C-alpha cells in the first residue's frame, strides 16, 4: 500500500508501478496459501506424483509471467504482442492441466474444483482483455464504465487466476495418490 501510494503521489517511474503490481499479486498469493494451509484439505493427504505438480508449476509460472507482462503493458504501453502470446499460453496450459486433473485425479475434489474454476475464469479474462484492448483504441470512450471498470476487472480476474493456479499447485503437491 505504501509503495502504491508513493507511486501515485510522486509520479514515480513505470518500473516502480510494475514492481508494485507484482508485489501486490505476490502478497495476495501468499495470503491465499496461508488461508489454505490451515484448512482441513491436507489432513489425510499424501505427496502426489511429480508430473501433476510440475504441470501446476508451469501453470502458476506462466500466470505470474503474464502478470509481469500485463504490468509492463499497463504502465509503459509496450509489449502487447508478448502479452497476447502469454495469454494464449496460459489458456492452453489451463485447459491441458484441467484435462489432466480430471483424467488422473478426478476423485480429488481439492484439485478438481479449482481446475473447473480456472476453466470458467480464463474465458472471462480473455474477453475482458479483448474489451480492454478495444477500449485502448478509444472506440469505447463513450461508455461510462470503460476507463475504470474493464481494466480493473481484467486485473482482478487475472489475480484470481494467478491465486487459484498457485493454490492448485500447492494442493497438487499434497494430494492422495
């Protein structure tokens, strides 16, 4: 919060805003993991196979890289093509990982529910991204909600995807095999 406030008050360079965005999402993910770690999900869990856990690491890593690319795009206006490629990569990995969870660990509710939630969120995120992109062209300036709501919803949905990806990866390491 202090970093964000200083960024706004002193009009600090984009690198500080990008660091603030990444730090905020990292703290959010840590809070998600902290909350989940005190749940009863892990009471009877055992260590799962490395393959499914690595898929989660890839998914969470790509989602975090996408966060960085999005922050760079938002605060500098550069890197749209990288952000679009990243969005496609995250979408593919979410679909692939969800398929693997259903096939290999369909009985593990603690993995299946977050996977289904990711499958619901990524099309919403993709659509919000397209609307935000259309708004950048000033084609939607007449809409009262564009300047604040759509980009904020896109960031919030991305935070949920990142948080759920990190949660899923943490859970994938400790599910019944």
